[in-house]
C-alpha cells in the first residue's frame, strides 16, 4: 500500500489539515481574506486588491504575515520538510 | 518562509501567486530565475505548497480553478449553447404542432401581462433605496446559486444587490442595519451572510450612516 493510501498516514494528514484550517480561522480578518482568496479561490494578487479595495502592497504584506504564522504551525506539526 | 533571509524579497513575496498559477508571464519568469539562485525561496516554495495542500485536504470551499471555470461558463458562447440545448426538444416536432405551441405561449404571455398591469412596480433606474443607510458588503455567490436562492437569502435581511457581479464575480450588497432591522450591526449582517452556503466570500466595505 502506498503512503498516501495508508489509513494512518491519511488520518495524520487530515489531523494536520484540521489544525491548519483552524489556524486560518484564527488569523486576523484581513489576512484570512487574502489567504482564502489566494489558496481557495485562486485569485491573482491584483484581483484581490480590487476585491478588498486595498493596495497591492497591502495584499502582499498581509500574505507575508499570514504565511509566517501558518508556517510556524506547519513546522510544529512536522510537515514543513516534505516536498 | 524565508523572505527575510532572501536578497530579493520583492520576488519572494510573489511565491503564493507563483504557486496558484496567477502570475503574469514576466513576473513568473522573474520568480523562476530567482528560485534558480535562492535556496531559501526554493524551501519557501516547498513549504507553501505543503500549506496549500494541507488547506486543500479539508477545504469545504470550491477548488482553486473555480474562477476560471466560472468565467468559462458565463462567456457568450455558453448562453448560445444553453439556448440550443433548451430548444432541442422543440425543433423535431411537426410544423403544425410548433405553430400551435408558439401561439399558446404568446397567448399565455399576453394574459399574464394583462393581469400584472394593475400591480405596483419600480423602474430599473429607481435609486432611492440604494443610497440609504446600511452595511455595504461585497460578496461572491457560489457557482450554482440561483436567483430565487439569492432572493431567499437577501429578502429576510431586507438586503439588495446594488452593483455587480463584476468581471471577478463580485457583487455589492447593501444590508440595512440598526434597530428595527433583522441585522442590528454590520458584523451581524456579515455573520448572517457568511453562515450561508450560498456565499463563498463576504467582506464589509463600508457602513453608511
């Protein structure tokens, strides 16, 4: 059985995803909007700036701090070194 | 993520959109050239892909290509195909039958129109309610949402669409707030909208007093 098909592996990934998901929900609203529009909805950053009516540099800054926080959680979960 | 240890942070900050595939050709090439020489950013790309994968694993929201598929669906050719499909049952009928059906349809429309003549109506250019107080909220409705579902969602809130959807699928909705309205505050209105499965995204833009 492949690693992806291993029930234990699948459960672990689901657990990590659940923690990340909850971490996204704890982000400040402005950062959460940028993360969701980028990773869930697949918008380009100029489009996100237009939707949220904020400068493009603000979009980038919000993403920077959001990723910093989320990445800390990923590293704590032990998945940051996967590729 | 390592933009702080990267010598070209203006490239590093584009990595999320490099990964979601929305960078323009020039920016994408610039990021790729930078990745070739920056180990910190290569590590950042791997980490961000892990982040995106982890989010995808449990995301109840639509996939990342929703926007492209939505645009594809609303392009003019799509309407023509829809019209052709809708008439597929009609054209094979014998000509006399088609004539009778068309005549009956016209008659029904005339009767319905005459019944509605005495009802109240508002013109499309009527704008008095659109400038009233309330929370202006930008929303993105789901791809399968129908007009009646939108009316069922906005009606109880006394809300109305004031503009849109834009080319990005974003509509502006004005929700009356305050005493006597279903939503007392802008936050309450936003929570009501976000709680609906019909809406993919909602954000308060301004509160009109």
